[in-house]
C-alpha cells in the first residue's frame, strides 16, 4: 500500500457533522450506523438548500472527514465525523449546513479498490505504513474522498481515496 503525495491549498467543505461513537448503531459500512445516517441527512439538506449554495466545486464528489483529537482517542470510538462537498469559498450556508475549513497541507493519498474499501485499511495505513514511512501525521484527521470513480461499497470497480495529512519526519521524530 503506497500513496501518492499531493500538496493541497486550504480545503473548504460544506456539510454536517456528528460527534460520538459512529459505530454504536451498527459496525462497519452500514446505512444504519451514525455515519450512514449522517450521509442520508446531508443528502436531504443538500437537495433542499442547493439553490442557496455558492461556489459548489464538484457536486459529484463527497468528503467524509474523521477528526480524532487526543481526548477522543482516549475515550474509545468517540470522534467528530463531517460529511460534505467542496465549495470554493465561505458564503452564508443553507440552514442546517456548516463549513469546515481544513489547512493547506500535504496529503498522502491512498487509492482503495473494490474489496479494499471495506477492509481494514486504517490499520494498514496508521499502524504499518505511517510508522515505516518518512512522513508523520500532520493533523489528527483523515479524509475519505468519494469521487467520480466511487460506485458503491459493494461494486468491485469502485475506487475510494483516503487522504492522510502528513509532513516530512524530522530527525528528532524517530521511526517507531
């Protein structure tokens, strides 16, 4: 599992968020867990407010951002999950939608295909690839990018990109 690297400018997203254990209702990839419900709520809010959205960058692409602050990690599966779309600038959003602005940073971008999408890619990235790489995590979040090549979780031709914000490992950040 090798990434390609991309330097990205500030990324401005418009969407909705959830805080808690997203897998409490159902494990893994499920429409019944909090992430599945979040996507459903977002889809309805997006359709209802679409005429008010300014600068929608790529309407066919969705972003799922998992933010795990240090206190969240100590409390188990608690995290903030944000789902949304990219917009070109901040403008007054439709009621119920919010902006998330992510910093300019380099991303290690992993392309997952078919069955890899529902596999244990988080462990492979964060416990195997990252400690052995010349990079370290720059911010405590991960982006799942559902672009035009994503055709659903069960479609063998689907592709999902996982973006990890990174920076070069410094001499004092020894390899684990």
